[in-house]
C-alpha cells in the first residue's frame, strides 16, 4: 500500500499471513471520521507486534517471537525502514530469534538489513558478528565485533568478545605447526615433526644415561638397545603430542553450539533492543 512496505529480510510465509489479520478488521472502521488513519493503525499494529515479540524473546519462545516480529515488519510504515528507523530494532531482535532457532542464514540477512538502516548502531554489528561466530568464521566475526566496539566503547562484553574472536582468528590464520628450516629440509611435515622431535629427545636422553653410568656396569648390547628403545618410546610420545595439539587447535576454532535454552534472560537484557 501507499502507507507502508515490507522490510526486506528472510522470513517464512507465515510471517506475511500473521501481519494482515488486524488490518482487515480495522478496515471496517474506515468510514468513522474519528478512527485512526491508515498510518496510525500501522504504527499501533507495529507497536503491538513488536511488544509481543519482545515478551516472547524474554521467555525464550523463539519461533513465536519470529512470527510476532514478522507481523511488525509486515505492517511497518514506510518511514520505519528509512535510515535510523525503528524497523532496525525489530530486525535485530528477529535476527536473535532466528539464531536461537539455528537459522543462521536468516539471522544474518536480518542483521545485514539492520546495519543498513542503522549503520551507527553497535548492536546491529554485534548481530552480524554473532552469525559469523556460529559459522566459525572468526576473522569476519572479529571485524564486526570491532565495528560494534568502536561505536560503543563502554560495552565491556563486546570488547571481551572482540578479544576472543581476534585470538581465534589469529589461530586460524597461523601455521598448524612451526617447522624449523632444517626440519623442512629433512622432509618433516605437520604430522611427523613431533614424532621426530620426541624420538630424537628419547634417543639423546638414553645416550646421556649410558654416558653417566659407571664403566663396570656398562653392557655393550644394552648400550645399543637402550637408545633405540628410547627413540621408539619418544616417537610414541610424539604421536600423542601431535594428537593433543591438533585436538586443542580444533577446539579453539570450532564454532560454539547454539544455546537454545538458558540464554533468554541475557538476550532480553543485553542482546535484544527492548526499548524501541
């Protein structure tokens, strides 16, 4: 219609069915000169849908919150999607709800639109960062956390998230193992370098033991077998070191699991924008 338009963003078909039922009922009052104008009715519907969505977010009822926010977006007046408009807050909150439902692509679409409407709003950039975090794209997450932190330096939580994302992005971009030049020339790889290092240490340790023992206790056969045994044990230890280091690296780079429960209180308090 001439008074409102649909704000873009990923939304199920049910969203567009939800947002129209009240407008149909209100149309019967169009002949009443004291009835609200079309624009006023749209504003009232927007506030009602948004308020319902905020309440549902606070209760952790994410799918129902998505439908409520879809209703708000459907009835939003044209001006609400202008730069700085209230539609950004609804898109931000719907992004949160989509994310909690595991729909990261839809969450990112809403976060993108929110940043276009309010590019100077730190929470919109935070929403984008969260999407990239749950994809394990730490460099993009860090870049968006940084934008948000720059817009709101007082947000301690955002600064902490930025630091964590930067750390993980640095790990992702760094070599899996630092192989010394002579090791590389010897043909050692990420998978074999610790086997060789620990094997060599075991071999040298046994040579030191042999050199330190009294001459009367020396046994030529034992002196030959002991370094080889030390090297073998060291090699097994090297395999274990490699496995532990690889697992630690994977754990640092894996995206976190989406918490579908238990996070509603924090999201309602700090994650969403409940005041608009």
